[in-house]
C-alpha cells in the first residue's frame, strides 16, 4: 500500500513540474483535473480502514476537484477565448527549475517536521509542501487571471494532501467547508474573469493597473 501511495504522490510531483512548463492553459487545467482524481484516491491509501468521513472525502474531492472546478475553468476559457500564457513573469524553463528546487527543498525539509515521523516512509508531507510551493509559483508568476486561479487551486491541492494526515482527528465539516469555499471562490472568480474579458478584451492582470477613478 505504501508503494502505491508513493507512486501516486510521485505522479502528482511530476504533474506539478509539467504544469509549470507548459503555456497551454487548457493542458494545465486537465493536469489539475487529473490531480483531483489522484487526490481522491489518497485517503483510501493512507488509511487502512474505510470509514464514513474518509468515503465522503473521497467522493467530494473527486467530484469537486476533478469534475466541477475544471469544468468551470474550461467554460471560462471558452468564453474568454484564451489558449496560452504568453509571457509569464518567469519563463517556463526557469519555472520548471524553480519547481524542481522547491520539490528538493520539500524533500529535505519535510523530514524535520514532527508530524512526518508517523509517515516517514511515504512522500505525503514533502508532496504537500512541494505542491503548495508550486501553486504559489503559478500564482505569482503568471499574468493571465485564469492561470492565477489554477495556481490557487494547485496550492489548495497541497493543503488537501497535508490534511490527509489529520482526517480522522479533524472534524469532517471543516474539510467539507474548505472544499465548499474553494468551489465558491473559483466559481465567483471565473464569473469576474468573464466580465473583465468583456470590458477590457484581455485577461492580463497587468492591465488592471491602468484603471482610473
């Protein structure tokens, strides 16, 4: 079971680097959707016994992260007619290198955390830290508003992975509340993006600095 879990986590790490290295926003959205499926499987691999909270977490994670949110983002892409992130703040190759360094840092730092002791032989903690860092990189280095939304989603995926360590101790309502906030936040943001595109014919957030009273 540990080997299968580590395989899933390594796949997520590889997806993070691919998301940093491609300019096609639709491809990044599909990566995030596939990550949502893998995230839904993690609770089954981390915990030996299937309980109601774990089963609900699996179902809700897959439905929201792999189906609903990617569908909303893809619709926003079609409405705004966006295909590529043309000129990010940091180029795609340097972004991959930065993501690789963040992953290496996570692997080295995770072993120092007290919580990692119970999961020393899994990559759960380093994957969560690396995914949060990659999400942050996407969030701050991309200019397209929709790319920043995806970066926020990747960042939250890292938080979700870390929460798997606490799923039995943390009330289910807290985890479901976080997912609901994520869904509502991205839903509202995509509506705002659509209105911005209609008003300015661009999703480049740098143009927002030209707004006047």
